[in-house]
């Protein structure tokens, strides 16, 4: 089966933003101080400039993102993937901005309630790559140093 022709950067950016606005889950990779990697699926909200995540404060992912301030996320399948490298800002249940938590709750669930303590994380993309097939690998960068290339 022949692969689809490669998309231009404009189309790839449009497809990527549509994915951010419609998909609910991402694979989130973080590492501890010793470099031990941890990978977990988390739901996300894209607010137009950053991803909002929530996970239990006591989880390895929360500890890793909180201490390193960095994360890598993957959205989509292996044949239509978007990779995001981002910086992380952490919020506790007590200091999360109300509009951020309200938007997350409206789309997903309210992490401020319940017995498990959740932390919120705002992931600001620094690099975004997207490709479907080998024919899109050469031009896979859509964002570098936090700036869209399109």
C-alpha cells in the first residue's frame, strides 16, 4: 500500500491543532533525577497555547515533572503521531488558577474534589513534531524554541 503524499507544513499544523482540540489523551514521559523514565497515559486539555494535565500528587509523573520542569508527550498513533517537548509549571489543589481548573473540569473531570490529592500541570510546548509516514520525517518540526515554524 502506497503512503499518502506528504502534507505541507501548513496542513500538518492544522491537523495537529485539530488533534489537540479533539483528542483527550496523551502518553506522558518523564524521568527522575537518576534518569529512570516513567511513561503514563494522561488526559489533557489544550487551551490554545499550553496543555493542562492533572495527576495524583504522589505519582512518579507528578514528582518527576515537578522536580525537572520538563516533559515529553505523544498524541496519536504510530502512523500519525505528534511529539511535544515542553516545560512544566506545577499547581497544587490550593494554588491552581480557578479558570484553569474550571476549564479542565468542564472538558474532563474536576481534580479539585475527592480524597485523592491531584496536582495540575501546565505544559508549554517548546518543540512539536508531527508525521504520518517516512515521507514526512524530513519536515517533521512544526515548532522550535516555542515558536511555530508556519
